[in-house]
């Protein structure tokens, strides 16, 4: 049975905000309506000089119509043709009975260059590297270099976003990605057991401090048996009640969301030369009535909007089957009724001072004549849209695509291939010239070996059947196709592994092949560099700014090697960024060979350092960087499995700083220093002589002392010998006296 929290406990917890019951969302619509009515008020607009929503909508519709007309007139047909050529659709000039083959030059070029470009931008996590703009920002730059790619590649579908953007740019001249913030609800269910009332109060207080909502499903644990004091034998007081169950914590958070923009939905001022200086930059987005209600519009306002927008040819071409079978859900009141939303960054005089401000305006369509503004704010910084074009053109936003480089080549290749196949067909099955004596039924029977029957009386030798000899043009056509393939390689930089040239060509040698690959890589690397410096750099900068807007404090994340901490709220508003595209367009074997050469050079320099990696040429951190790069080039995403990170090695190995050489002294000072040095040397020599003399005197004294001791020892020995001899003499005389009877008489 679900246990109910006592009344006093409920009162104590219920006084805290966001506890136990969901908080109703604020009435954004009422606030929005009042704000719109105030802005639309003529008195307020005239008094404060604010741009009314009605006037702003008029500006937006004019800009959007101009951008849409430019799309339809200048870009739509090209994109439609590009997709037709990519899918090898018929050209419309095919003839019955002739070859109708369509070659695939454009698709081959796209599919050949995409792997190298994707390897450039997705093979490693250090594609984007932030650099500090001032002393003290080194740690923040390091954090941003790791966390920004983490947000884009892992929290978003980074690979798919980059793939679509690059492929759109290569095929349709223009690709785009938008970066924005999204509110989402994070729910976390925590099972608890034996939780006392004080702990519940603490959880509620922490949730209230963080602005989280709690939903508790707790039951009181069974009361334990009464315990008895062992000394007094009296029952002890019962313990405080505890609870078990689940606690659901609901937090409202913001996250960074990146998504692609379809090429036909990109909107910008046609005469703009740069996206940051365009008067209007935005995109269309398909939403539902439910989405608009969640954004703050009322149901009546949503019902006023119409969704009868003409379908673009490209969208119809991409999704023809899906559109034909799409469910009809256009009724008013249906929450899934399709509608269109425009996110625009427009420059307009918002405050009446005569100077344009950049505004971010989100508004819904209403049949192309009116609309409803959902969001309107003054925007600081870059518009959150990154445009990509592989081949830049001067003084315009839209560049050129690989379709522009290969369209005529695919047409010519298709014509030549069709002619070659037709010629081979006719050569293998030539047309006959017959007389009226030939049975036509047997002639049109093309089964190999079947006879051709003649009419009665006709003889085979009378030339009733003759075959037209068609010249074989395959040699000339193949040479022409080879020439066109070479032209395609020169235009796009996509080189075939098998050149198919003459036997004496230098390109068939290993060195010649490397030269050809290098020449081709220059074009591919230029495309990669253009994409990196324009779209990729801007995209990572937009993610950086979005993280700054969404973050409220420190956070922890998995960096691919270990858990790391960062605090984006402390990062500067802007930070310099560079995109690394040095490797990736070449083959992996070439990259490994280059890294092996670097390792060989490091070994030689370490040998010059005496076999120690302690500088000045090579340090342990350099070796760790090389090992990590080799691991990444081999395709392993986590080099930390094999080697320690360079920063940890640098922290573990102390580095010695070589002293800087002193500047050359003044000549007079040098002379004085030399004289002082001579005097020092002379004094040192005198001191050394005195020291040696004193040491010699000491040695002589020691020698004399040893000699004197030896003499004294010898004299003592002689004296002892004499005394012993004298004692022996006296003893002998005394014995003689005793023997002669003179004992007791002293001699």
C-alpha cells in the first residue's frame, strides 16, 4: 500500500517550491499577446520609436519573397539537374532502338571525394582547436577544444550533419547548418531504501535550490521490533520512521541542437556578398500545429495560419514517393497539421535611431500574405547559420559545385558511350541487304546458327543476302573517353588508380604516381581548406556561443579518454579557432610513412641528446604526441588505451629550462673583469703554493716525529736488554755465592 506522507511533513515540504507537484508552465501566450499589443499600439510606437510587428512583418515578407525568387530563378533548376545527373536519369533526347545509357561521372566524383573529406573532419577529435586570446586563457582554450567537439559530434549527430552539409555543397553549390538552443525535460528515477525524514527534507531543499521538480512514491518501512536496554531492561525509544520507494527528479534544461537546412530552404538577400553583411539571412522549417502551440501561440492563432505552400521541385524530386503517399492531415484543429516556420536574422531600425540592428525573428507563415511573430529579440554576434560552398566565387555567397565542373563531361561521356555501344551492336549484328528471294521470317530469326531460307529456285551463290560492313570506331571512342576522363581529373582532382595511359607514361611509375596524387590532392585539399575556413570554423564557433548561452555552471562529460570537467560559464565571449586539415585527403599508408619518418628523426635527435629524451630537441611530450597521432591515424579513437596522454606525461616529467645566454659585455668592463680574473688566479696560485708548503712542512714534521719515535723505541729496547743482561748477571753471581757458602752475605 502506498504510504501517505503525514500532514505535518507535507506542510513542511510543501512550503518549498517545485516539490511533489508539477508546476504549471507560465502563460507565455498572455505575456506575448500583451507585449505584441503594446508594440503594435500607435501611441507606444510613436512615443518610443519602436518598430511595430506589423511593419517588421512587411519587411520580412519582402526579403523572403526576394530570396525565394532568387532561389527559384537562379538555383532551383541547377539543383534539380544535379540530382538528375547524380541519379543517372535520362536526358530526354533518347531514341528508340538506340543505346540510352547514362554515364556516372558526376556521381563518381562525389562518391570519390566524400570519403577523404569525411576522414578530414571526423577521423579525430582535435579537428577544431581553440587558441587563447590573452594570457590566462590557456586552460579555457583547452577545455573548449575538447568540449565543443564533444557537444557537436556526440550530443548531436555530428557525422550525419557534416555529411549532409558537405554533400549538399558539393552537389548543389550551397549547404547549410543551423545551431540553436532547445529546452528539454530531463527525468531521473532514483530508487531509495531506508531514507529518513531528514534526508527527504534535504533532497527537497536541494531540488528547490536547483529549480527541479520532485515526484515521490514512498512507502514507510515496517517498524522494527522494540529494542530493550541491556543495563536497565527498559524498552528503548522507537527509531525515526524511514521510507523506501522511488524519487523522480525532473529538471528543465537547455541543450545545443545542430541541424541541416535543405538547400531550397536557405534564404538570404540576393545581392549580399557575405552572409554576415546580408540584410536578411534565414531558413524555412517545417513544423506542426503542436509545435507552434508549444512555442506560445494559441489554438485560434494557429488555426488562422495556412499551410498551402508550393512544394519545391527539389523536395518533390527527393521525396516523390513519400509525398504521393503522405497522409492528408490538413484539417483545422489537427495537432499534426503541417505548417511552416521561418527563422530569420534581419537588419532593421528597431529603436528609431536611424541605425539598423540585427534582429532574430521567428515567425509562422499564413498563406504567403501575413504571419504571426513567435519570437523577436535583438541578436548580438553571428547569425546562427553556417553556409558551405566548395568552390568560392568572388563577391557572392553562392559558389560553384562539382556538378558545374562535370555536367558537360557527363553529357559528352554519355554521347560517346552510346555511340560506342551502338557501333558494337551493329558490328556484332550488321544489317543485311537482301533480294526478294529471301524468306523474311527466317531472316528475322536471330537465333545463332539458324538458317536463312530462300524461295524456290533461288541459289545461295547468287548473292541474295549481303551484310553491310560497319567500320569499328571503338578505338577512337575509347581514346576520346580517356581524354574526357583526364579532363575530369584536371577539373576535380579525383584521380583514378589505373590511369590507362601509354606504357611510357611517367604516371605508371611509383614516383610518377605520387606526383600525380600530390597534384590531385592539391585540389581536394583546397576544397577541404575552403570548407574548413568557412563552414566548419563558423559551425564550431556557433556551437561555442550556444554552449555559453546554455551553460549555467561546471559540468562533467566523457572526453573519449576519461571523464573531464569544464566550466563554460567562465569562458570568454569569443575565442580564436583553427581547423586542422593537414592530413586526411591522402592515403593512410602515406600518413603512416610520414609519421614513421618523424619517429626516425626523433630517435636521431634523442641519440644526439645522449640517449635521453630530456631536450633540448625532443621531450617526452613530443614522443607522446607522435605516438598518439600514429594511433589516431591507424583508426583507433582512444589512444589512451595504448599510451598516456601528452599532458599527463608533461606533468609527470619535470622539464629543465636552459638559461638564456647573457649579452656580450662592454670592452672596458671585459678588460677589468679579465684583470680581476688574473688577480684572482694569481692569488689562488699563491694560496696554492702556501698550502703546498705548509703541507710539506707538516709531512716533514711527521717524518721527524716518526724517526724520533723510532730512535726512542730503539733506545728503550737497548736499555731493556741491558737491564735484563744485568739482572741475569746478578742472578748468576748470587747463585755462585750460594754455591760457595757465602749465602746470605751480600757481595
